[in-house]
């Protein structure tokens, strides 16, 4: 006689629910009930036996309380007899509950949702990238059109050099720049170099090669020769654009005619050269004059230089500042006296003429040097 086997046979033949009082019988055909948890009971009894075997003497007070019964039911029997779980006593433990679709396929459901989410994100990413690419392409087209209009309005020339096809296209005021009677030109890079002045071709080639290798902006100023032989000056700037593998794919740039500026610079250089020559001639003439001549370089006369005779009179090195209005560490060591009284710097003839804008003539002053020697002078000052 095996209780579990007998219960299963009885439950199979029974036409009504069966109940029991021990937890080990739940699962063998009975619905359940208020049962004694045999597992907890045997664990408690085993603990007492261990203590007795260890030689402990247990008193009645040391005996543990009885293991309480608990409500325990078999979910399968509830389904068989159509018994509602809602009518079970609070705290009832339900065993052998059959897993629902979520419990049985939880991993697959989560995995499928994750795959769907990833695919959705990828699709959204591709759509966003496509929209962004279209926006970039639209903005690029607008920028290129604006650039073209700006080039045409500013009498400049823009160009694009496709390195893969060696196609070089230019647009803008080609007539003013190269003497080409058109606003567009398509050819090869060699066609452009033929317009560059022979003496400047190496400069342009080196500038392009350096920009291409260093990935820095290209900039150069050079001459171009028209078909009729006219020479013009051009300032060009550009930039290389590189592919995903790092190879240059195309070059965009802009050039402006700077001929008038170059002419003005050349005229200025010639004028400056003439002025330097005249200044040198005047300096030579002044050095030959035996009379001291002083020149103030600012309205306050803080810096003053002169000819050779002036430095000899001031007893200071040639080229140094001998103004009495200079900072203390730059002032000459001699004193200027008038009728035996020291003259203040702001009342000296040069300073007075500069301040009033009126010339000063025939003012007698005495120069007193550090060694006590004196020299009588008559000062004249004329503002320029």
C-alpha cells in the first residue's frame, strides 16, 4: 500500500473533489486543504534528534512549538473541479500552477520585441539620415548658387577642380580675369596653367602641392597673361576636399583681380624709395651745415634729433635723443640758462614754437655742460 499511488487511483475514479490533511499528499490527486507541512515537521523533529544524539537533555520548556498547519492546494485540481481561486482563504499557497504564455515564452517574447525595437530604430535612423542628407544637399545647392551669384557680382572667378576626372570648370568674370569672352569655362588643369605668367607657374604649382599635402587652405598671388599679351595680377584662395579614404577628390576656390592694388603698391614703393633718397640727401646736406639744426619728432618735443653740429654742441652720441622734454633717463646732462636763470623745458624755443604754432627768433641761451664750461647760443625755432 502506497498512499500516493492509491490517492491517484481514487482521484481518477472520484466524481467529487478530494481533500487531505498532509502536505505530501498535495499533488497526488487531492485538491488540498488545511494541511500539516510534513517537510517543516520532519525538519523540526530532525533538529531535536540531533540535539539528543549530541547528549543534550531537553526540558519541556525547551521543546519548540508545534508546526502550524497551512492552506495548500493543487492548481490542477482547482481547474479540474472548476473551483475559483478567489474563494480560497487568504494566504493559501497554490502549487503546480501551469505557466501561461508569458512564463513559457518570456525569453522569446522579450527577444522578439528587442529585435523589432532594433529594426525600428535602424529604420528611423536611415530615414533621419536620408532626410538629413537631402537637407544637406539642398543647403549645398543653395550655398553654391549664392557663391556663384556673389562671384559674378564681385567681378571674381570661382573654380572647381575634379581630381578624379581632371576636369577644371570656372565661372564668373572671366573676361576681366583672363581675357576670356565668356562667363564659364570647362577644361583641364593644364588649360588654366597656360594663362599663368611663365615666371609664376612654379610658385602656383608649389602652393597647390603644399595645400594638397598639408591639407591647409591654398593661397597665392600671381600674374596671368591674356591672349593679347595683357598682364594682370590675381589673388587666389582655395581648399581641397577629401574622400573617406583620405584621398583628395576635388578643389574649390575663388580668385579676384588685384591688378589695381598691385599698381598702387608698386607706386607706393617707388614713392617711398624716392622719399628715402630725398631724406638721405637732406641728411647729407644737414650734416654738412656747420650750424646746429634740431628736429622734433612729436608735438610735445619729447624726441629730438639733429645734424652733426647739433650733436657736437649737445655733446651726446649721434642718433640719441637730446630733448630736455624727454623722460629723465633720456635727457642730456647739460643745462640751459637765460640771464643766469635755468630755463624750464616747456619754455624752450622748440617747445614754445610747437605749442603756439608761431616761430621764435633770436633767443639767447647759455649752455652749461657737466664740466662747468659754457657756450653762448642764439636759438631760432619754426613750427612745421
